[in-house]
C-alpha cells in the first residue's frame, strides 16, 4: 500500500507540474491575444488612413489606378509586417518549448518567403512613387 501511495503522490506531482505548464501557456496565449487586438486596432486605423488617401486622389482620373496600387501595396506591407512579427514571436515561443527541427525549419521557410515578398512590394512601391514623382513612403 505504501508503494501505491508513493506512486500516486508522484503522479499527482506530475499532474500539478503539467497544470502549471498549461496555465503558463494559457497566460501567454491571453497576452498574445491582447497584443493581436492592439495590432488589429492599429491596422484598422491604417486602413482608414489609406482609404482617405485613396479618396483624395480619386479626383485625378489619370492617377487613380496607380494610386489604388499604392494603397494596396501599403496594405500588403502592413499585413506582411504583422505576419513577420507574429512568426518571430512564434519562433521565440517555440524556442522555449520542445519542438521538432522540422517545425522550426518550416517557420524559418515562412519567414524567408515573407521577407522576400515584403522586399518585392517595397521595390514595386518605389517604382510607382518614382513614376508619380511622389516622396517615398516610410515602410
């Protein structure tokens, strides 16, 4: 009976450790949700600004298509920036947990693709700005 009690105590200790780990993970997820809410509000604000800029340029029919492209590129850049931050955060969280090398490799692959896409969009935006003789937009 003593051996059984010892085993039950060990199992209970393991259960408490697992619960503490899950509670810590839930707190991190809650904190991340709060950060994502803040990012979402900022993106809504940026989207409003972009729509206002589009509206101000609609009076110039010759430039309308190009300015629409600039607005879309800006929105994509904001999205890529958010995705990049989220992936970096995910990598940092995964570094603290037990993960497989394949998961880390997949995340790094996604980060590389995201960085390449962001660079392509920045180049495209600079070309449009040059064509329209606009000052560069800080990315």
